[in-house]
């Protein structure tokens, strides 16, 4: 009866160890799912940021073209105006020439201003892109540190489980050896009683 009980306890210890191992595997699966969900959410956020930056770049490029086209329309209208004025008054050519030069100087100044604004928009876009890259690098470092911490936690849990399994296995052997010693002592006692 004692041997059966000890064998039963040994099986109980083994089953408990198997249940612990199964629970540990379930825990690892849950942590992997949570890590995957976190990476998916991070990926969506990054894609949304990239889409927003591309949209901003397109808007800035469109504004730059709008400025260019407005300048071209102004120049075309100015040329038509000059033609009308030349037809209407040849006598005022000298005065008109001075006015034309002034207008041309103003247009050049406007073109220079528009070109400068276009470069300002471009540089602002490049600065935004650089800051976004730095932000991505920071987030990758933080994600890497989080994964390292999770890995250390998983290894600690696994080491604890292995230690528990070794202790349970050692206790099982201790029970077995104690049972064998008890049986051996009982046989010696019977032999002494038969001799007496």
C-alpha cells in the first residue's frame, strides 16, 4: 500500500510538473500574441505618419507650382498689356520704356521672392523628414529594449520552472529511496525475528 501511494505521489508530481510546463507554454503564447499586436499597432502608426508626411509634401509641392503658374500668368498678362500700350501710344515710348524696366525689376523681385518661398517649403519638408527619421530611430530603440526585457523575463520564468521541476524530481527520488530503505529495514527485522 505504501509503495502504491508513493508511486501515486510520484505520478502526481510528474503530472503537476507537466501542468506547470503547459501553463508556461500558454503564457509564452499569450506574450507572443501581445508582442505581435504591439508590433502591428506600431506598424500602422508608422504607415499613418508616412502617409501624412507624403500628403504634406504633395501639398507643399502643389503650392510651389501654384506660385509658379501665378507668376507665369502675370508675365503673360503683362506682355499683352505691353502690346496694347505700344499700339495705343507710340509717342510715349520713352516713358513707357522706363515703366517697363521698373515692372521687369519688380517681376524679377517677385520671382526671386517666390523662388525663396519655394526653397523654404522644401527645406521645411526636409527638416520634418529628418525629425521623423530620428523619431523612428528612438522608437526602434525603445521597442528593442522592450523585447530584451521580455526575453529576460521569459528566461527567468523558464529557469524558475526548471529549478522547480528538478526539485520535484529530487523529492520523488528521495521518496523512492526512503521507501526502499524502509522495505530493506523491514526485511532485516523479519530475519531477526525468525532467528530469535
